[in-house]
C-alpha cells in the first residue's frame, strides 16, 4: 500500500524496530511504540531500518491506517536512540527535533 503523503501529515514516533514474520518468514519491518504497532512502508529507509532491528528509534514519516485498520508509516528519516554513554546516529532529521 502506498501512502499519499500529499494528503497526510508528517509525524514523529519513538519506538522499537522489529521484524514482522508470517509463518516463519520475515516479510517486513515494524515499529512498536508500546501502545501501537506500525508497518514500515517499502522505500530506501526501510532497508536502512532493517539494520536497526531490536534498537529504539525516533522515526519521522507519513502515518496512515490501511483498510484493515493496520497502522503504516512511510519513513522519511530516523535517529537511533542509544544510552547517554553511547554514540547517536542521525539520518535526515531536523536539528530542532
């Protein structure tokens, strides 16, 4: 499903990156915020997020809900959230966020 980002508002989520499995096969990446779960839409950022499985992230993107009621996000940037003693990585996020 493609999100029409002209009709949607860009939002920021903080959550945990995880693989989405179906019958033992990995078929996507998700972001779990604790209260909600979001399927990451396929784009260049999905591949980059695939390297951050089991990490906490701050993700910016266009959020929508598909006809089945599943939350989806088309990622436009993210930041890996490390402990204060670790390094931090920024990927296309505004400096004021």
